[in-house]
C-alpha cells in the first residue's frame, strides 16, 4: 500500500510539473460608514455600513495550465460579496429579467469563464463583462464600485447597473486580440438569451426568441501615457433593444507633473423609444502613499416626445491612503444635483425633484 501511494504521489507530481498548472484564491473585502441626505419636503437621510466603497468586495478562484507551444487553458470563477451583511449577489441566467437570481444568494455572478489562449489571442466562454462596460470602469477615477463617488452614468443609466447586460452577459463567447499588436487592443462578444424558437412573451403570441441576445465590441490604443478606446453593445428585446456606445480616453503625465492622470468618457445609449447621453471628466493624482481623485459626471434622459428631459450631475472628491500594497483607507464626499424633474439621490437617501443630495463616507479596503 505504501509503495502504491508513493507511486501515485510521484505520478501526480510529475504530471503537475509537466502541465505547469496554477490555481489562485483571491478577493477584496471593503467596508465603509456612509452618511447621505436628500433635500426638500419629504426628503430623508440615512447612516449605514456599506460595502465596496473603494473596490467591489469579491471572492474568486482562477487557474492556468501551460499546454505548451504557446497555448494555455484557464478558468476564472468570481462572486460578489456584501460583507456588511454576509450575503452575496445573484447572477442572471439568460440576459433577461426572467433570468434574475434570488437576492442575497452567493453566485459566481461577477465572472465564470473557461478560455484558451495563444499567439492568436484568447477565446473565452461563459459569463463575462460586456465590452462597453470597460470604458465606464476604466476611465472613471472612482470606477464602478458601490461608493458614493462611483460613476453616475453607470448607476442611473438605462444600460448600467440595473440592466441584465449593463455589466456582464451570460452564455457568452468572447474573443480578445493578442497583446503584441503595438499598443492596439480589442475584443468582441456574442451572448445568447437561450430562448427556444417557439418562445413568446407571457400571455401573448409575440415571439421573443431573440430576447437576451447580446453583441458587443471594444477597440482601443494604449502607448506611453495615452489610452483611448471606443465600445458598443446591443441587447435584443421585443420591448425595445438596449444599445450602448461610449468613448473613453485617459492621459498620464510624467514625473514633472506628478504623474497626474486625466480621464474622460462620452456615453450614449437607448432603450426602446428613450435615449440618453452622458459625459464624465476626472483626474487622479498620486500623493506619497496615497491618491487624490475627483470626477464630474452629467447624465440626461431623453424620452420620446417628452416635455422635460430629466438631468442629473454629480461632483465627487476622494482620497485613498495606502497602508500597504493590499490595504488602504479612504474617504469620499459627493453631491448630486437634479433638474427637469430628476430625483437621483446618493445611496439610501431620498430627495425631492430638482433638489440635491449629498453625502460622505469613510472606509477600509483589503485585497488578498
């Protein structure tokens, strides 16, 4: 028996060495104390312990196997966490409202993919980020985290947080260009709604067999301090397709300007007969072990034949102080202004139409 176990261990070790496989456990735990308030009659304020103020809390597993000849196979499984309450986030199975999971459950909602990579690029299968999301995430100094400074376009848009394909698409096939193209990069995606050929809207004879089908693409160029990218996406629905197009750009100056980074995004979307557009500008400035960041975003809804076009704008200022490479504390202040009937408020607050909402948060983030 001992000889058998020794032989098995040797074979396992030899196989592992030949395949050169690796598996990594990773994650982020981020929590913050948040105070937000609205204004006007009937407004409300709120104090809460939140999560994901600086980076989205998460837990994941990823692995890679070297197949030889320049080829590699990999997997990525990542779930979102609400560490303030010990719950998770649901996934969506078909890129439609009918595919929404149960609130609070833990699932690999953030990413669940298997891929093959080589000199040709990478082919990726599973649930993954839609191409247009990356311009919103990369070119906003606050990203798309859950903090009060996070991207106003993403959190109030038709194709942002609330849309089934505003961030990710399930049942997707993606292709990424190889990294050796002189600074050019790109990706394309096709996601399936997986309705069968006889599927109809409940209670009707209207076919919805193509609902949840997503197509998207993103192409950009990065060299030196410059990074610019354009992206677009379309998800088909009988009730009206969701279309998103955005252009992002950033430039990082050298040491003579303290490595200042300027960022911007132009955003346009539509859902059925409602159009919307947004713009964002911001900066990131390293200061010793920390970073100052600020952004201004404006988002306007344009419903068909509407008398008023609800418009919101957000100004946010934050500071992140790195205690180590993995741990940081941070603080953010933000203010939303509304006009033309808009009622957007910072997390948890309630504000009257055309009035403002403001807030402050202090938090801590640890990566592993």
